[in-house]
C-alpha cells in the first residue's frame, strides 16, 4: 500500500469515525495541544480529560500558567504521575512568555523543557498545520504492525526506522486531521490487545494482519527485575489534629510535592521524633502497602505518631508545615499519600 493510499484510507476513516469533540479540540490552540499531548504521555484519554478541564479552568493560557506558583501547578497535577511533566510545563510557560509565544519550528519547540520530537511534531501539525511526523505510543503500534517492524521500539535502531516510516506516511495536506487520525486509530482500533482488525481501514496492507502477528508487535520491552524499596512514612499528628508535612526536593520521585517524612525503619522515625524533643502520646504502625513506579516498587508502612505540639519545633519556611488534616484536598500531595490520609481521617470522622 502506497503512502498516499495509506493517508487517504486513514483520513476517510477519521472523517466518519474519528474523535472530534475532545476538550483540547475545542478550540485548538498551540497551548491546548501542548498541554494535552503532555498529559497524554503514558496516560489514557479518559484519565486525562478531567485533569485537562480543571487545569485549563485554572490556567486558561500560557501567561496564567507562567505566573502561577509551581505549588499550584503541582496541586492540579497530583494523581497524574510523572511530575517532571508539570514542572517542565511551568518552566516552558515562563520561557514562552519571555519569547512572546510558541515557536512554529521544530528546533524552537524542542529547545523548551519537556518537549520532545513527537510532542513538537503534534503541536506543529495540529496547531500550525505544518507537516511534521509524530511517534507517540499509539502511532508506534500502528506503524510497527503495518510495516511488520520487529524489535522493541525503545531501541535506537528500531526508533530510527519508525521515525522514517512516520515521515514517509505523513501528508502535506490535511496534516492536522491526519495526525489526530493516526493517533485515534491506534487508540480505538489498533489497540495493544484484541485489536479490531476487521474494522481497520488499512487492514489489507498491514503485514501483522496478513501474518497473524498483531499479538507479537510491537515487540515488548525485554523483562527485567523491578527492585523493591521499603520505607516507613511518618504520619505525625499533633493535639490540634494538624499533620506534619515536608516538601520533597524539586527533582526525583514526587518532585516538588508535599509529602510525609520518610525513614528506613520505625526506630529511625522514632529517633527523629526524639531528636525534635517531641512528647509522644502513643504510636502505632499500619499495614504495609505497595505503590509501583515505572522503575521500582515502593513498599511503605505508615507509622502514626500522636504528639503534643512542641513550641520549639522548627519549621523551615516553604519546606515544612503543620497542616489541617481535614483539608488535604487543597494541597498538592502524591495520590497514594492523599488516599492513605483520607482513608484514615475519614475513618476517624465516622467514629467521632
């Protein structure tokens, strides 16, 4: 199947079946395309929609995002994961304000924090209608199967081959529709499991369909043992019902969010309390829980410590605070931490 026929088939399918009412499509602007593409990285559309709506209600344009404190940005991102995306959005917005708006060239966009080649291509194609290839997860799957490309797409040689195929099949005309169409095709028909090949507009030219290898393509990432880290999370509550929180470093896991102090074990946490001259009324450990990140499992055990509020407990400005535990919805907390705290304090409320 020629690239021209490939394009015609996908565009005809899009005209009849494509998604045209997603929030970031009404209206289409470079800012909304950039934000949606960033949120959609490794995240499903259904998950992104409420976050996108809340985010754009608070930050309707680049200037409002650039001028906001990063804490507010992270608060609206809490639960989406991969928090470097939010920090990069904030940094890039400030740079965009400084240069007067979005560049409409690939190099200019890729110079901004957090914007890679595929996101830049999507912005140029969808917002500016300039012909540039993209290669997000959905497009990789479509092209791997259509051309029968073996090998894990994370390998440099495989990625390079896929970029070449994507470029060859990207049209000059109707590029905005085509870009949305091929992403939609991957998201709705050419799915990871149980693809609807019988409804696919390019099935007669698809090598994976012809050779019954759709289940094997794209080649999965070689398995590796995921390490397990264990921590004790200190949940320190004073006699006013306030909770002690600390801000995490700006980079790394949960970067820039508020969270609980972490320790290697229970004794280390209690020693820390003793060093702060806390008078502990009682303490108890909760059940160990697991949260899985992309590259490790975190097994965490909550340690509840109830204390009188000491006068000499030093708070670092902007880095630590006592916070009303009943108002944790108003703070940027990692999703598993927020869930843990809400379960506990809601349980307490129900037994008051």
